C-alpha cells in the first residue's frame, strides 16, 4: 500500500444500519491503510455514502464497530472523527456562497493576529499555499458564488485539507466535471496519498477508479461483494460491473401486462441547463417509462423542469396532443401532472398537518370551489383513497409526521390520486420503505398504467426499474445515451450505458 504501514488505520467491521426498518448497510466490512487510495463503487443506493457517514460521525450504526489506529469504537461523532483526523468532502455544496474562497477554507479555524482579531492576510497565505501544493490557480478573494461548479469543488477539497487530515473521504468529487477538470482532481488525489494521507474515494466513473485506486471494493445492497487489489491489475471494468449487478431472481417484482396505446406525452428539445443538450422522448398511454442514471445524470432535473419547479431554457412539452405552457408547479397541476417527489418530508408533505389536509391540499385548487372549506367534511371524500392505498392510520385527522415512512409515501401519492392526474412522475417512489410497502406501491403504479395513465418513474433501484418499466431511458451528464426497449432491459445493460464503460469519456 504505497510502502506504508501494514496495519490498517481504519477498520469497519460488521456495520449494520437501518432506516425505518429498511437495511442500508448489512454486515459491511471495510479497511483502509496509510497512504492508500481505496475506492468504493456500486449503484446509487448501494450504501457507499451511508457507510462514510457512519465513519465521519453523521450516523450511528445499529451494530458493528469501527477501529481507528487500533482503538475500537461502537460509533463515531463528528467531534471525535475530527479529532482523529477524519475529514469528508461531501457531494453536497456546503460552502457559504457570499464568502470568499479563503474565508470558506478557514471557517471554524480562523487565524488570529497578536491583537486577537482575525488575520485575513494569514488566512489568505494559508489558502494560497494549499492551492500551490495542489497545483490550483484560484482567485482566493473571489466569492464562492462567482466560481464555476468545478472551482467550488476544488474549494471543498482545499477546505478539507486545511485541517491536516490523516484520513480523507471524497464522495463523488468529479460527478459534474469535464475530462480536464476531473484529471486535475485525480492528480490531486495521487499527490495527497503520496504524502501519507489515507483516502477513501467514492466514484461511479470506473475508468478513473482504475487509474487511481490501490484497492477497489464493490458494494451491493449495503454489503461488500468483493475487494480487488488494483496494484497487480486484478480489477477490470467488466468484473466490477458484473459484481455491481448480480442479484437473485427472487428480488424482482412480477407485474401483470396490459395494453399500451398511442403516444400521449412528448418532450421535444427540452433544455434544463444553461448550454445543456436538448432532450427528446415520448411516452405512450399506459406505459411505464423508467429513467436510469448515476449521480449527476440529470434525471430529477428533467422532472423538475417538466412540472415547472425548475427553469426551462428551451423546448416544448405536449400532453394529449396539446402544447403545455408551464411556468410553475401550479400550471402543471392545472394540466393534470402529478409529481411524487423523492424527498417526501421536505417537499412532499406538510408534516405538522393531518392526513386529510395532506390528501386534499393539491386537489383543493382544481376540484373544490369557494374560499372556505370544512376539512372534516372532506373525510368521506378521501376515505376511498385511504382504503385503496391501504394507508394505516388511526384517524384521517392523525398528523402525518406520526406515520411510518411507507405510509407517508402513500399519502404523497394519495394527494395526486385525489387530484386525478393524466401523467404521474414518480421520483424514487420506494426509497426508504420496507419490502411489503414496496409491493403495494408497485401494484398501485401498475394499476395506474392499466387505467391508461402515463408514468415516468425515476429510480436508482435496479430491480424496480427492470420489473416495472416498459422502456428505460438511460441518462448520463444531462443527456440521453440510450432508450432500452423491454427486451433489452437488464441490470448489465443499464449499468453499462449509465457508466459508458465501453466508450471513451
């Protein structure tokens, strides 16, 4: 391992972590050596980021233990991981946009002058020295909101290094980069590792993983599948892909087939990013169109643009032969488009409101006239939806925040069923719900399709995509790379197109 100590600096043993009864990590084991670049790969939702949040103290494991420099811990805290020299560069942008580069780098570790005031000159020197060490050319006085996406990522890396970490976790650091910017990050990683810092590197870009990894661990469904020693060229992309996708037939849902009609929804030359590529696709009556892709592929951005939650730069949207003019979510509601969001608690529900409030909040705009509404009188109206979806509640007046994750997700769907939509967009419809609730959800989606509704289903759950989809659109970096027909859909084909492992990137 780059000639450093033979003893691991970190060992995570039999880590188990569940959310609402759904396992995210299942007896996960991982070790890391001094000066090593250990890459973690796996599909979206495989458990990579969850494992790192356990190591960095953001999550506590349900069982298992963590050893750092030979000392055993049942769980970490953010303070403890920091003291042990663990730092993480998250996918999310945690920088302060209005502050300069050097101020962001030094937040929480401000440098004081002899008089006790913050010494901006010393902070600037520290940041400049780190930039030179990494081979970066940044205007350290520029505010972060004036930087490009790539430059902001560099700032996050500099900030992490400013704490002199012994263990550095990098979570999808190049997911939005072009080839040239990504190469710069890879060079940085190699340089940092040579200095003795141990690096856990998460990425779905398999070509760059092969370039920089000392070892590669494949994770599937929260468990380690295999660890490759890359120094002796043991790993290759074909082997890694096969490890990522192998699952027993029993995990796939069996849905009933039904007739699919003519095209009723069409997107023409839709542009969702500034200078982005046009997107074109159509969906037929009764068809379930799956949308696949890795982190940063642009799936949710397309959905948000369709419903007006995100700016449309260009293009046209047609439903039932009519061009839609959607400038905001209220317009999409009027056009009978329902969006079952992946983030039910933040944007899908009013947690402090009752079940009946949540089920009727959207439909009130289109189905109920007048300014004053007696919510209690709406209970008989929604009782059929509660029964159809098998929402387990003590009363329609029960607060949604007190429901299980699966029942909360059913309430999100229920409000759109109450509205009676023509197009349903499901964004990660079964994330965080148990197996039984998943089966119920699949039955509901299949029934909607059988009724002739149009279904867009964005999912990172491979068995879900394969079981439910009539076709699958695979996206990468904001563009459609392949539309798979029913006979072409498989785990291997989806992963290969999502990763473009057969093409030069």
